[in-house]
């Protein structure tokens, strides 16, 4: 079958030796191609993480005989929360609509990620016009997440400029053949947005992660990288974070915890990897603290090596329905390295999973609670080993990419077969 995957904002394999790890669509695209399906991944020329264009115009990248990446050009944006970002999304969606209409070969199925709302809407419009099933994969609660940036008293006013996006998201969810997401809670949110009842085709699939040991020379370079940054392989208790350092994460309680640990003799170090529009703010807050390291953006080999040197992974999400109802990519990455998780959230799907499977704890965005829990873990090597083993077992059971996306591929095949068999 021919599958169209419509997702922007993920790392792309466009540079030789690129360090970025593939995310959900990147992994799924390769697995589908390996199963013998033809795949076109529609995406953007804009690098969401580094805030730069990869190409100056639309571009086609042929990965192999089965997988092709179609990159569409928009204006780009310097901030994740900006009018320029909405304008870029609209431009990319317009280019997608025009390019899709001109395609001589009709896909058998389309999987579009929300966000973006505009690409999802154009995908469902195409599907309705041509009789192609469309699956919407709920990734983030757009545009709801923007309202949550406002104080509760101002949210009714904030709804007005977002009204058209709410309307478009309702239409896209309503007209989709099926709704998927990384948790049942996210699937239910998408169904409610579309005003529809759950059907057997509406299903959740966790974020699948590929645990691959880097080549020897890359791993050696990564180990040297951490040695140079003073992140010891033995003796210290390292707490790791890697991700985009933006508004979705709250690192202030972590920095305050590091400050409170400073006068003590505990060798607990926080390694906060990544870049983003809040990086300089957090660096300023952490000035003078020797137990915090900001190494910048790191690649797969550095992450692999850091997880081997760490005792726990940090998941410092801001309190939001977008995070309490979801399990995104970060937990799967931590679990793959046998890292239990220190979670900021006081409730939600991930909170309950860590509690039920005994592979982490919540510090509720309280610096003193984080200090206390890390100290307890540092002092109890048997508990460290148990939580690590539980995290590893959970990964093997629920987050291995080949298993997750194998089930997702079989699910698409099921939908296509049912569509072709329908009168």
C-alpha cells in the first residue's frame, strides 16, 4: 500500500552524520518501508529545533526505493509561541493541499499528526474528496495548550483569537476515519473534539523508541565529551534531562534543588541537555552552581553515554492537561536506558504508570521534595537497582519501537483492507 505520513516538527535525516534521533513519524516511516509499503512523508523544510531552514524552497529527499520525504517551505519562526509560527503552518498546509492535489498516485491511507491543525484539516479534506481513509494521530492538545499559557481569568478572552483554530480542529477530528494517540486519554480528547463516539478503529499506541548502541568510535567520542564536561561515569549521582528547553518544561525547581544541595556533601549533579528559547534564562538562574551542567544540544551517542552514567531521568513538565493526559517521547527514552523517572506532575497517566510499575517518583514541582527523593534514592542502592530494572522491563513490554510500530502498521493494513472491501 501507499501511505502518506503528514507530520512537521520532527528531526529529518537530511545531513550526513546527523546526530538527531528519529521520533515517532521517522521511526514509523522506516518500519512501514521495511514491511514493503511505499511511504511519502510530507513535512516542512524548517528545522523546528534549531530554528532554521534546511532548504530555501520545497525539496524532495529519496531515502530508498520505498521511502520519500517531501519537504514544503514556509516562512519559519523564531519563537514557538508566535504569530509567525501560525503563519508558517498555514503556508505549509496550503503547499501540501496544492501538491497533494497534483499527485498522480492516490494514497491508500493518510496518517496526519495533530499538530498541525491546518495539515490535519487539509488531509481530511483530501480524504473526503477522494475516498481515502485518514487517521489523525493526537500528539499535542492544540490549540488548547496556548490557552493554558494564560491565567485562568484571561482564558475566555484568549479563546477569541484562537476560535478559528478550534473550529478547524473540530472539523478535522470530526471528518477523520479514526483517531489515534499515545494514550487512551489523548484518543478520548480527539474524539470529544470531533463530537464523535469511540469505535474499534480509535486506538492508542505508545511512543516507540529504538535502543541502539552507537558505533564504537562515536561512543568513545561521546564518553570523552562527558569526561570533558565533568560528568563522571562512577562515583557521582547524575540526574539527566534532554529535550527542547522551552516553555513546556519548568527547570526552576530543579535549579533551586541544586542550590539547596550545594552546601551539602551530596554528590548529586543535574545534567540539563538541550537548547531553546528559555536556555539563557535558566543558565542565568543557575549561575555559580557547580552541580548543574548545561552541555547544549546533544545527539544519540551522547544521550546513550549519559544514560549509562546517570541514576535517574528528569521529566520536568509544566502542569497542563497536555502532559497529564499524555506520555510523550521522553519517558520511553529514559526507560530504554533503565532510568527511573523523577516527574514534576502530581497526577496523570505517566504519574500513575510510575507509581503502579514502581519505576520513578513525583516531586510535584517542589524543590525540597526533589532534594529529599533524590537523597533517598542515592542512599538506597538496592532501590536504585529495583527501579532501574522495573524501568527496563516496562520499556521491553510497552515501548520497543519495532513492537509498537509493528502493531500500528498492522492497524493501518486493517483499515485499508476494510476500506477496499467496503461496497
